[in-house]
């Protein structure tokens, strides 16, 4: 941390200077003013705890005002690199809002100075169209969750390999937007994860999953229903409470609900292990999804008390062509067995693949060859 001291009357920076840092006032008072020839406008007088000079630093434009020490001042320097790093790490939507605010601030200053014409071109540059698209997607998802009709679950059959019986279904969310058509779950789940919407989506999926299980059981189908939860979701502080609330609102047989945990890039294994234990404490089963793509970080595996693993589709695809891939699959199945977990192979697209996983002793199979995801109504 660098502290600079300026004597009373000293200039800290001058309008038009290129920016290199912002300042936090530790002691003393600073005047922010614009001095143009004979004209002088004082914008502000700042005291201890206040920050100045941040605008020019954030958008790398020249200083729009002059800062002068009114008393002796002690200032803490905040380097441009420090500030920019924090902004870069922030949520894209926050970043976009910040940019908009900066643009607006700059044009307000320009209007005040009668310079609007010369700045117009600058204002029209939009550095992050993606963020705008995201905001509208998020607003639409909020509306969809509120209305309820655009979102629904599709159920994909999971077959018991030894008996060829449908033993359960995986619930896969679908969003049918009136104008955009169907929005892929990969796309909006990730978006929801960046906001608190994921809690609402998660509650919806679990509620609908419970409803599907009850409806299927009422028709005499002895099945389970798997619902997806991303590891990010588990990390939300209200996750377990939400699950508990939704379950308490439904009379479903909890042993029939299996929670598939999908991996995200950075995982807090401690939190995930806790959430898994909490879910099992509520009477649910836990499946590690896409197994082999990340959970297999072997130093953490023993801490996760899961009931089943889902072998990722990429293994199923490769094992027919590559004996080394097959060896890896055999080893994964061995690990699961040693840990007392069941195995599910996903992405089975051909009878050959089904035969292969049968030969390996995999308990369940799922994939387009077994059946496509369908609406609940077609199963009743
Ligand atoms: P996932 O959990 O690995 O789901 C399997 C995906 O593979 C599904 O895509 C499914 O339709 C597709 N699939 C099934 N069988 C086959 C096959 O034989 N071949 C091929 N090529 N694909 C097959 P979908 O429904 O688009 O879901 C994509 C991902 O979105 C899911 O991957 C899951 O990570 C996420 N997701 C879906 N629904 C939910 C949900 O309700 N909550 C959460 N958190 N994530 C969800
Ligand atoms: Ca899944
Ligand atoms: Ca999967």
C-alpha cells in the first residue's frame, strides 16, 4: 500500500492528465474542480474515507477534473491494475452496468461542457453485446419461472441392463420460449447459476420430479426419478433448506428420488461432501453424474458418500474403439463396486454399446437406443 502526502494547495492531478491510479483519502480534504481559463466550477469537496479519480481509471480516459489538496492530505494509491482486476473478476452483468454508468457519466460531463457532438461516436461503441443478450435471457427466464408454462421436464428412460426393464427416468428440463423456440438447458442453467435464479429453477425441477414420480407410481410403475443438480447449486447457502421445503410439500416416497450431481469447473469438495450427506439424510439417493470427467479427482473421492455413478458418454463412445478406454471403464466400474455404488452408463446409442456395458456388469443403461426424453403425459 502506497501512501502519498500532499501539502495544502498542491495539485494531485490536473484535468486532461492520463490516469494511472485512484485515491482513497486517509486524512485531509480534497477539492475536485474544473478549471477552464477564467471559469472554475467546484464539483465536490471530499474527506477521509472517500475515493476519487476512479472514473478515469476505470475507463482509461483522461481526467475530467482537477484534484487539489485543501489541507495537508494523506492519500492511499489504488493502482489501475488493482482496480481493473477487481472489475474483470466481477459478474458480467455488473460489468456491463458499470460500463453503461461510465458512458452516461462521460456524456453528462460532455453535455455540461457543450462537447456532446464530438463524443457521440464513442458512446455508440458497445463493448459487450453478450451481456445485453444475457440480461434479456435472464429476464425471460424469470418470466418463464413466474408463469410456469414454458418450462417442463422430459423423462428419459433408464433401463436395468440384466432384465431390460425400465427401472427409472432422468428428468431433463426443457424451456420452450414463445419466440425463440426451445432453449437448450446447457445454456440457461449456466445463466441461472450466475444469479439466484438457480434456486428457483432447482425448486421447480424437484417439485416437478416429485410430481412425476407420484404420477408414475400411482399408475403402478415401480420406478425411480433422477433429478439434476449442478455442483454450483449445492454451494448455495439455501440449497438444503429449499430441498427440504419442496419435499415436505409433497407426499412422495423419497427413496424414489435420486439426485444427480453434475460437475462444475471449480468445486469446493468440502461443501459438496456436506451437501451430499445432507441429501442422504433427507432420504434421497445421490448419483455422481458425468463420472470420470472430474469427480474422479481421486484424492477427494472417498469423502463423497454417493450411491451411484454415471459413466460419462465419452467413455461409452470410446471404449468400443480403443482398448485403453475400455481398461479405464473397467477400472471405474471396479472403483464404484469397491465403494458400494451402483453404475449407470449414459449415452447408449447402439445395441453394440448396450451389449458392451452388459458384459462389463453395469447395472443401468440410458441413451437414445434405450429411449429418448419424453413428456410425462406420454408415460401415463
Ligand atoms: P446430463 O445430465 O449429462 O444429461 C444428459 C444429456 O444427454 C441430455 O441432454 C440428454 O438428452 C442427452 N442424451 C441422452 N441420451 C443420449 C444419447 O444417447 N446420445 C446423446 N448424444 N445424448 C444423449 P439435455 O437434456 O440437453 O441436457 C444437457 C445437460 O443440461 C444435462 O446433461 C444437465 O447437465 C443439464 N440439465 C438438464 N436438465 C437439468 C436440470 O433440471 N437441472 C440442472 N441443474 N441441469 C440440467
Ligand atoms: Ca444428468
Ligand atoms: Ca451426464
